[in-house]
């Protein structure tokens, strides 16, 4: 059987894993180390791991009675490798500290290996569960937005002389426009609704209106006879001021008025 070993890929993979394991071990031990020592330990670990991976292939060139030597050397390297990495990175004082730190590194490697195996084995289930979670969260947030929008929708009746129009309005907490003379609230209406309520003798004026793109704009406002909430006649403005919207109010046409925040 023929094997192909890409030693550069194997070296980089082991280097990345060794650096991660050393970082986790250092956190668990609360041991101090420099970046240079960590990198040197990672390079030593990756280099010896590559050597251990190639040792079994040397068996073919040895006499039969020495066939056990590569396997034994591989086991020896893998056993001593963690201790060497720990010594280079953290310089533990004494054999007891060395044994403790090495066992912590082994435990971190075993935990990481188990985690990677679980991720590999159950990757499809994990991706499906993650997708279902985010889909459920998206639906939940969307429904919450819909409920919030519906709770802010109000059916109102606008009276301008003999013209009477019913429309839906959205209570906009960002609408704080007021008529300058008496400080009455200004409700912003769509262009279509403005034209329906406009009369030849309508009282029209202009007030400053600021937006992000137009901080020094002007808005036309018009005085109408009244604006009353259809469900609650106590919510009523007599007279009422409406502003001509310089922008579309609703993408889906669910409302034609941005009611003042006091609504």
C-alpha cells in the first residue's frame, strides 16, 4: 500500500494545535510565558510530531528482528513530547511540577481531541440545530416586530371642512414636530392623504424640519378641523395640524400617517 505524507501540511496543523494547547494549558496553570517560548515549544512539538509520523515508514529498511524499533521510538517520542513542550514554554521547577504540567497538557489535548471528534461526528446535526435555532429566533423577532407595529397602529378620522377621511396612523415616538404658535402637535401624512384633505381655503404654512440627510429643510403643514381616534373619541385634536411628508411613510401601505408621539 502506498502512502503520501504532505509534511508541510502536517507540520502546520501540528503547530497550530500545539500553540492552542499550550495557550489553554497556560491559562489552566496560570503560568507565565513569553511569546517566544510558546512559539519555540510549538515548533519543537510540531517538528517531533512530524518525525514520529514518519518513523513507522522506516520499518521497511530494517532487518526483521529490528522491526519493533520504529514503533517503540514513536511511542517514546509521543510520551516525551508533551513534557518537552511544557519545559520549553513554562519552565516548571522540579519533577513534580513538570509531571503536573504535563498531565494538564495531556488532559487539554484529550479534551480538545474529544471535542473535535464530536464536532466531526455530529457536524450535520450541529449545523441543523444551529440553523433551526437561528431560524426560530428570526421568526420570533419578526413576529415581535409585527406585534409591536400592530400595537402602534391606530385608525383615525380626519375632518377638513366637508371632507372626512378615515386612515390608519402609526404612533411614531420620533415625531416631535409642533406648530410654532401654540405648540400643537403635527401629524405627518402621505402625499395622497394631503391632497384629499386640501381645500382652496386651507391654512398652510411652513415649519423647520430636520432629517439626517436634510438638517435645514422645511415642511408644509396644514390646519384641519379635527383628528380623532376611531376607537377612542377622547383622543382628539381640535383643530389639528398635519404635515406633508417629503418621503414615503409605509413600504407596504399599512398606514398613511405618522402620528405625533403624544397620540
